C-alpha cells in the first residue's frame, strides 16, 4: 500500500488528522483538498502533498482517495457536482468516511463502477485522537475483495476493523450503534436528573450505577459531565439528533416499532431547537435537571 | 455480630439463600418464618433454627430480623397485620430487603421507632447466586449509627455496600438503577430488532456494539439472549414494569420529564399484558423482532 498515492478530500479535524497519521506511518499522501484553501495549503505543506484547487486534480494525483466530509449534501457535491471526483477516475479506489444515510452509499457505489472505479464506505465510530494516532473504529461496506486489497491501509488507520457487508450496510450499523448510544445517554440524563431532584448524593449515585446493571459506556464518558454541566463537545447533540433520525427512518422502513429511539430523537431535536445543538451529547441533561432548561 | 440471634422472614430463593449464607459464615440463624410452613421447617432443619409458625415468634426469638418479602402488600402484612413483627419488638433491629415503594420504608421506620426498635432498608441489586455466596450489592437507608453497628453482618452478605441516606433513599436509588437498566435493555432490543429486519449479521452487530459507545452491562447479559430468544428469568419483565413504574412516580412527584422511562414502562407493561411478564427482561425483544409478537 505504501507505493500508492493517497488523496484526501475534507481536511477538518478528522480528515486532517487521518492524513497526518498515514504520513507518519510512511504512506505517500500525494494530493489534498478542502473547501478552505488555507487549510488545504497548510496541510499540504505539513505532509508534503500537492494542494489541489479542485476535486478532479485529487483524482488525477491519487490511486486511493479518502473522503471525510460532513453530510449527504457534501457527498453529493464531491461525487455529482460540476467539478467532481469521478472525472478521470478509472482504476481509482474511493474510501468514504463520512456518516451518511445508507442509501447514498449505494448510489456512489454504482456511479464509481460506471466510472471504472471502486468505492468503499468506511464508517467511523471514534473521535479526533483516534484519527490522529491510527486507532479508529472502522466499519467497512462495499466489495469484499477490494476491502481485502486495501486492508493494510485500513489497519494502519484503525484498532478495530469490521467488514459488515455491501455498500450502505456500514452506515446502517453505525446508525444503530449511535441510536443505542443516544438512548443510553438520554436514560442516564433522566436518572441523574431525577436523583438530583430527590436530593440524592450524585457521586454516590454514579458509583452505584457503575456497579450495577445500569452500567454503560456513556456512564463512564458522560455521567460526571452531566452533573458538572461540562458539555465540551466530542459528539454534538445536533449530530445525535441526526443519527437517531437516520436510525428511525431505517426502523420505519423495516416496520419495527422504536418508541425509545423516537423519544430520544425528540429530546435531541428539542435541545437543538433551543439553540443548544453544539453542546456535547451529554447536554441532554440540560433537559432533565431542575434549574437548567426545565 | 456472631453473638446475635438472627431471624429470617420470607424464605424464597433470595431469603433462604441469605440464611444459608449467614449460617455458613458462623452466624446464629435462630428463627425463621415463611408463609409456606413446609419451606419454613425445611430451612429451619438445614440451618438449625426454630421454625416459627407466626411473626411474633420470630421477633421473640431474634435480635436482628431480616425480611425478604415480595412487595408492599406483604410488607404491610408483616408489620401492620394482626400477627406482626413489631409485637414485643423493643431492642430489635429489622433489616428490610424487599424492593418497595420508597414511602413505605418511612412508615415502617416510624412504626419501628414507636415500638422501641430500629428499621433499616437494604435494597438489593443482585440475584440468587449472590445471595447464596454473600456477594450481594446492598444499598442501605435509615439511621447511620445503626448501619455502622450492623455493618459486619451486612459486609458478610455483600461484596458492595453503600449507605445512601435516610429510610426510603435506598429504594429511590434502586428504582433509578433499574429504570436506567430497563431503558438500556429496551434500547438494545430496538437496535437488534432493526438490525435483524435489515438483514445484518447479528453476531457482528453484537461485537460492534460491545466495542463502541453503545456498550452496556445489559449488552453483556441480555444481547445474545435477545437474539436466541433465551428468556430464562433472572429479572422478570413484570418486575421491570414495576420498578420503572416506581421511578416514573418519583419523576412525576419531582417534576422531572422522563419520556424514555415512560416509553420503557409502556413496553414492559405491554409485554406483561400479553401474558409474557414472567419472561426475563430480555423478553422485551419479543416486541421488536419481526416474526415474534409483532
């Protein structure tokens, strides 16, 4: 893989750090692009890549292109816009790391095939430090043979790597992961908010929760933050609303009742509508503690 | 503590095994009582205690009485019935281990004081094996000095012991623990049910959930059971409905919105109304998997 030219599209905190990580590990990061030209030229200088001023130039200068953009609209733009990644894309591999609605991955998969290229979806369930040090949690959807071919590169980016099925399936898994995480977070906010209103010692309550069937990963990451109102953002409330919404659409199309996902979506949507969408997901506790938003 | 005569009221799978545990550890289990006389005489023979045919006899024959009954009505009966534990109770200590609504602990606390006795609530968040081998999770409410006095005995029954405040507070904590546990369980059932309907590999999904922010204690205890429909009962759906209901009443009286607890209560109530209340709490997945109850 280290003989391949690697391109990057989307140089935000995730994409930029993934480029730095591959550079550190001896990959040839050859071509980079961001909507912000200043960000593009700074990262290009840092990793010795060409700063591209358009998407076709990234494709021209790369064998493998990683894309890390914010949402479906941005994905539409980079694959189907006037200047796009599929121009001259024969023989290229695209690895798409944004969290998107599952359906768009299928469309990109087909369009890439038509252009003689291959597309993989790579859903990430991790944050910035993991991007920087190559310890991402990655779920891959798409062609399994192509997954196997690029696995050495994916291994260098991740500490956990799962091939989950055809294009779109990784987004489905990610939506369900985040749906459950968001519900568990909302549950914790209710429990702590009620405990607070009852005058319980919340440090004691957190310790008890950690030793019982109520234990969860979000108790470890968000419990004390909810009490302290420390909502510095790792995964935003707005993002939580988006992902729970994706999962709800999947549930609806599959005909599965999901009242808890629905209640959680409503809470995160409410928080976002109150202008608090940029808080961390722990911010949902603003809705369940007396003297805060209620 | 080992010079004290210990009484037991309620010799079901929890109470009987706690009596066996204390007997094994060298305590003098002196007087036992169960509504079922056969159960009473069998356990009395096993631990060398007097088989009591009424509650006043337990009080007469004990210094410390542990009660392990099923619900508020049973507690009413043993403390306020015609034959009850408070007759001749001066100087006795009662340790009440049933999960009850928080308010009843306050009433028993007062009535015990009036009788010259002391009452502690001891909420358990554990199951039968932990009762047998003295590794219960215990949360104690009541008088702190009395807690300190009987702590050696409580330590011998438990591997985790928390004093949480005045009478009734331990039940509040327990209700919140179970409320959060039940929500996390319902969340898992939704995620797995949707994943199943989408044709995802559920073994893969369980592995992924365990490595991400969706991880929880109930994922470990109930995830595979939900997929396999193995609902052998450790903590019944009916019990889950009861505890979520207690938590909801606390939320309501405290003025805290709890939409997830509400949705979870509705699911467990529905399951119970369908005649499936004796399934384990994992049985909630019967409501979210295609081809089961939906």
